[in-house]
């Protein structure tokens, strides 16, 4: 195993000089730095991060809890976090909370037990008094990212779900659609509630309300989108557009429409939310609301690292805007075209 002594010998400098360069503390000449970096690269030396953590009283690791690290949505968010950590020469430890209170709280406790210097939390549930007490004793910075606002956080990074849904529904209305279905995600989620609030505002601007549209709520999953679209088609209710709570739901809707011979967007337009990777590759490509989750993750990690470096740093909360992405799946509503090719005929 290569040691600091080996590096110092190869570079021809003292061990203390090598230590200062590795830790990034204290002055060293540029010449010495280049010699040490070359020796490290040649020998393949890896610093003992645990020993460095003991000396500095820091682990060099931040912890993050998201709903599900296996989901493409959260994977992009985690990618942003990791990018910020790499830039700061820090590591990240991840856990999934699965939107379950027990899992979220267990994840928080485990990350604290592993001596993380700070936490990024995407929670969908309130935390218990017991967990609050443990977090208070740990006295580490915490940044909330999306999800349910939590009193544990010293700062919060959110994506503007309200305005994203507002812009999405406004777009459908501007394209002439009034017979609209909305397939919402899990009603207990904060993001779901914010999107519904945006939809309410957009409908109110044209003298409509939720009572004037077809509304169904379920999981943020393709299966729910498929089954909800099946129920809508079976009901015989006329719709010209479906607003899916996220792109996974939208993919399920598109599959159900195809199975029933309903052409999108010719007969039913479709709008998604998130701009997941598959949205642009669907046929038709999905008009959707982009959530820049990678930017949110990077911003949250950067805020946390700044707080770890300076405990007096008091960041403001950050709200990142969502963006309407126009593709192929939403078209202008034409009453004449709808009369010539009604969806009811296609379903028969």
C-alpha cells in the first residue's frame, strides 16, 4: 500500500508538505505542488479519508435521502448532487425513503450514524420528535430539496411545480382545449398538491374549475396512466386533451390510447410533466413541463457544502423554475376535425 512517506520520497519533499497539499491547507510552492501531484499520479496514492476525517473532525461525506435512487427522475437529481461534491472533493452517501415515513426516518438516522457532515433531504412525510431530537444533537447542516417542507432544513431548494402546472394548463387552454382530463399523482405528495393548485389557477382564469374537467389521482407510475386512460375511454366521456401528472403516467396513457386505436394528438392531445429521458423518444414526442432536477441537486449540494465550510453562512431558499417544452403531442383543438373523426368512433 502506497503511503505519504512513499509520495514524499518520490517527490523529494517532506511528509508535512505532502499532507498540506492533500488537505489543501497551508502554503506550498507551485513547484512542490507539481512534484507531489506527479508522484501521487505515478504511485497511485489514495489518501486515507477516514484518518483525515478524524484529524479534521469531518468525514468529507454528505448524505442524501431521496424517494427512490433507482428512479430516472431522482437519478438525475443525484447526478447533480454528485457533480457538486466531486467539484469540492467530497463524497456522497445515498439512501431511498420510498415516500414512507418509517423508511425516510430510518435513512436519516443511518446517515447520521455514519458521521455525514451534512444532509440533503427529499421527504414526503413529517419526521417524528425522536428523529428531530437526534438531528438536533448531531448539529449538522441540512438542506431540503423538493418534497414536503421540513423544519429540519436550514435551507430549501424547490422546483416551481405550481407555475409549471399553471403554464401547462394554460397551454392546453390556449390551444382551444376545454374537455380536459387530468391524471394527478399521489394526492398526499406536496408536489401533487402544488400542481393541482396551479391547475386551479389556470382553470379559474377562463371561468372553469376542477368540476369542469375529468380528474383522477393515483401513483406516479406508467401502470396508473394506462389504467386511468382505460377507465376514461370506457366512460364515454368526451375529452380532447389529457394532462398527465408526470411523464411515466403519460407513457401509460399513450400506450392505452394506442391499444384502443385513438390517435394522439389527432384525436386526444397529451401533456406530461418532468421531461424524463423517454419523453422526447415517445411517438409522438411528448410536450411536457421540464423539471431541471440535475440543477436542483447541484444547487442543494452546493448550498450544503457552503454551510459545512462556514457555519455562519445563511443561504436564502432557492426556487428553480419549471419550463414548458413544446414537442408533438399537443395540437390546436379543432371542433370540425373532432366531428369528422370522433374518439368514440375510434374506440368502437
